[in-house]
């Protein structure tokens, strides 16, 4: 039996949520113009990163805490993300994240 982790990673180690990103879409109205909010995970063993959809039953407050925690990502993690073409959302994206998770303020 496999342990928790990314099904595609050889190490099968646990994946840690480290931030949020946006998957760009062609839609141009409302929140859709920014893209779909996605969760960034990093393997606790090999460091591999992956981006996954947020499920409807995910805890919005916990996702927002993960977003705020990503403001302090170490530089080597940001380098790994950039190498994979992943832009972690930062404090300047707070209104998009808040609106996506909780609706407009």
C-alpha cells in the first residue's frame, strides 16, 4: 500500500502545502479573469513541487492561512517554484485570494 504523497513522485513521501497560485484561464469576467485558485505542495523528502486543484470541501480559513504563510517562503523554495513556472501568490494578491475563498468583502 502506498503512503501519503504525490502519486507521480518515486519517493512517496508526504506533500506539504506551501502556498497558492493561479491557473490562468481565458475567461475575462469576474474572478475568473484572474484564473483558478490552486494549491502548491512540496514533497517533504525530495522537494518536488506540484500544483493541485482546491476541492469544494477544503477549509477556506486553512487555505487562507497557507496563503499567508507563503509570504515567508525561503529563497531556495522560490527558486524551485520559478524553475517550474509556478508563481506563488503574495501579499499583493490578498484581495483575489480572499474573494476566491470567501467572496467579495
